[in-house]
C-alpha cells in the first residue's frame, strides 16, 4: 500500500520466500530440474515413511524400532518420518557440508544411512548439491541470469542461514542486493557474551594459565548478551561476506 501511494500503482509483485527464490535461480542455471523440488519437507515425509520399515532390522535403527513397537505404530511412523524430514531440510540449509559428507560414506548412524538411501532412490539433486553447482557456475564470468531484476531487496527477516547468504553474495556481483535488517545496537556487538559464556571462557582460560584480565571481557547489556545470540551470529555471518 505504501508503494502504491508513492508510485500511484503497485501491481504484479512477487514476494518469494528465500528458499523459493534460490530454487528459481537454480532452475535458470539448471533448467532440467523440476519446478517442485522432490526434497521438499512434505514430499520427503512420505518417502521416509515408506523407507523406514526396510531398515528397522539394521542395528543402527534399533532405537527407532523400539520406539515404533506397540500400539499406533503407523501414526508413530508418520510422526517420526515428518520430524526426520524436517531435520533433513534443516541440515540441507544449515549443514550442507555434513549432508554432502554423508553421501560419500561419512558416518554410519541411522540418519546418514537413511539419507544415502533417499539420495539413491531420487534422480534429482537436493538443495545442498544444487547450491554447490550454482556457486560453481557463478564463478564463471560467462554465466548469465536473464530473469534477475535490476535490484533485489530482502526484508522482514531476523536471520538467514549461510545457505541463502552465499547465494545472495554470489548474485550481488551482477545485480544490486539490499538487506533491510533490524539491528538492536548501533555499535559493533559481535564480541558481546553473556555472563554464562563469560564464566565458561574464563574457566577455560585459567586452565590454560591465561589471566582473565587478558581476555578483555566486559560486562555489557545483559538483555542483548542473553537474547541476542542468533542476531549476533547472523551479523557476524554478513560481515564475513565483505
């Protein structure tokens, strides 16, 4: 409404979620991938639910087998599959290197085994693999993204995982990217730690025979220190991209 008041009219706008925007960029670089990702949480839930019974005899899945025994096993299996699909989706966004490592045989716990089977039965690439291919393509000066607008604005978010920040950093080389963020402090506050963190750091320093005063830890705004951890890490991530 504010844009309409300013320009006289505002129509045909698109406000995609970051993951949907990223996927649209992947499709431009790799047009053969489907419109909807087969690794969306809702889709993965049913795939995991279908795969679980075939793995319950595996020793790595013993805790899951015990959980699913007894009544309402189908409901339990669906709830477990739903939670597992959600966690995998978070891993793809926040720990893509870990997911890619699982595919090469790293780790033998049940999540890694299940993930390798999911990838084996799916021809399409997941978000972590697509991001890796996209970033590699963006390093090539000949790569062109015809669908990009003249300017991209990101607003209404309190944090973004490294997955999205790396994509925005890559396209910022060819288009203007603006992030509108709420910062609770006008000064740099990346070094702020809570009283609990301060105590933990001090104890480790003493064990290493480092004087606490040499750490230069200061008492700061307690609210910012105790409740601003996510924001602090997010701004640190943004600073690291400069």
